C-alpha cells in the first residue's frame, strides 16, 4: 500500500470507529455528521468525501425508492458490526436491492459481503456503486432468487423487509406467506452461532432456537434493528418480543 493509500485507510478507519462509538453511546438517531467529524478529529467535509451518500451514486430514476426500500446509510453502518464481528465473517444480504448494506459493510474493512437480488437491473447498480467506492473486490452481487441460495455458506444473514411489508401500516395478509414460511424454515435449520440481523423483520417470527441479543428502535426512521443468534446460550427468548419484527 502506498503512503497516501495508507493515510486514506487510516482516516476512513477513524471515521468508522467514531461512528460506531457514537452510535453505541448515544444511538443512531442522535448522532450527527458533525458529531462524527468531531470525534474522528477531521472536518465534516472529510467525512462526506470518504463516505459520499450512496444515494448520490444511485441512478436518478431509482433514487425515490431509496428512503422506503433500501437500508438508510446510518443504519447500515450500525448493522455492519452486528453482522460482521470478525475479518473472516461471510455475510449474505437476502434481497440486496442496490447493495447499500453490503457496500457500507465492506467499507468498514471487515468480512466479505454478498447480496442476492431478484431484479437484475439492481444487481448491476449495486456492483457499479461498490466498484466506485473501491470495495468491488470485497463484495459480490448475484442475480437470482435468494431462496435458491445455500444459506449455510454464510456466517451472518441480513433481512430488511425482503417481501416489502408496508413500513407504516404492516399488514400480515399482504405478505407472501409461502416465502415467509420458507425463510422461517431455512433460518431454523442454520448452524449454531449463525447471526441474523433484521430491520423491520421479514414478515414472520424468528424461530424459537434464536436468541435476541440486541434490539434498537431507530426512531428517526421508525424501524426496528435486531440481532439474533442461532442456538445462542444468551438470554432465552422463545418468541419474538412484541414490537420487535
Ligand atoms: C426492502 S428491499 C431491501 C434491500 C436491501 N436489503 C437493503 O437493505 O437496502 C427488499 C429487496 O428484496 C428483494 N427480494 C424480494 N424477494 C426476493 C427473493 N426471493 N430473491 C431475491 N431478492 C428478493 C426485492 O426485489 C427488494 O430489492
């Protein structure tokens, strides 16, 4: 690595660390870009330069979908370390959209990030954005049905409302019950220790073999972020907590 590339990587690391510390201390909604810049010891312009809003890289005709369909960047930054505690962790985003979660995760310099998405045009956008942000090598976006992928190949899975329940007025009858039932069954069969992060859930209850080890209601976005661990010996949790999707 050249001296300049190493300085860039160090600055990026300081910004990521500052973000995670602040999110842990005061929550995502209460953390501003100014707070992050001050904690990292850089100007706020430097934060924007290192982490441009992914939405600016999304083609204009898709941008209107971003706020309701794809993970907000601040939540992606919080979800990434929940999913990926080790450099060798392999993460799968089930229904990856334009790849915001995987790209932000890969920017944190840990793990490998794969997204499977049913719309081919979104897969192309995701791959391009990841390349533009310099993480093309540590991300993979695959076009296809997530239910046909072998989830056992991954240590951690991310589910953000893949079957598109309305956020404001969840209506269980609007869900594709066959897909939801398939997700429940697949999750139940995964290896001990598999991490599952949900944002606004996936439309069904987590299998009882999972322990809920972290939950945050992100008021700024009206979304519930939760980390579940398969067969964890942590707090026993037979059913999804009321209000935790
Ligand atoms: C709410 S979006 C979340 C996108 C992304 N995970 C994120 O957080 O930014 C759900 C995505 O799942 C995709 N999807 C739904 N069912 C799928 C399936 N069976 N296989 C692959 N993708 C699927 C949809 O096309 C949509 O892009």
